[in-house]
C-alpha cells in the first residue's frame, strides 16, 4: 500500500511552496487577466520590486505556468501570459481566494 506521501506530497508540497512565495499569488492573478508587459505587471502589483517581479516571472516560467513571448520590434516587446497549466492553477486557486475573502470579512 502506498502512503499519501509517496503519491501526492512531493508534487503537492512543491506546488504549495511555489504559490506560497511572496507576491506569487499577485503575479498569477495579474497574469490571469491577460498577456502583459513587465511594466504593466509592476503597475498593477503595487509594492513589488523589479527584482522580485523578474524572479517570480522566471520561476513561474520555469514551472511551465507562464510563457514569455518576445516580439522583435524596436524596442523589443516582451509579454508574459499564463500557459494552459497556469490558467488551470489560477482556476483551481479561485475557490481559495473566495474563501480567504469571506474569512477576512
């Protein structure tokens, strides 16, 4: 018989660790509203530093949740948007976000 740890915990814990990092929820929420440029993320996520935003976008990209699209114009335009896996994660987190709002009230 397999334990819960063998089947679920490594993947689940890794996901919780990723989404539990500071500002990750805000970045995912912003990405869920459509493709954005770096400056647009910075404008809608008040208080996040450039360094931390860049780090979170890289981590989410490395996890396959956000994709980076480069448009070779002058100047170069770079957009970040959710992948299908990223969108499914945002959808899965929606009930948790509602729960936290109800709890805060």
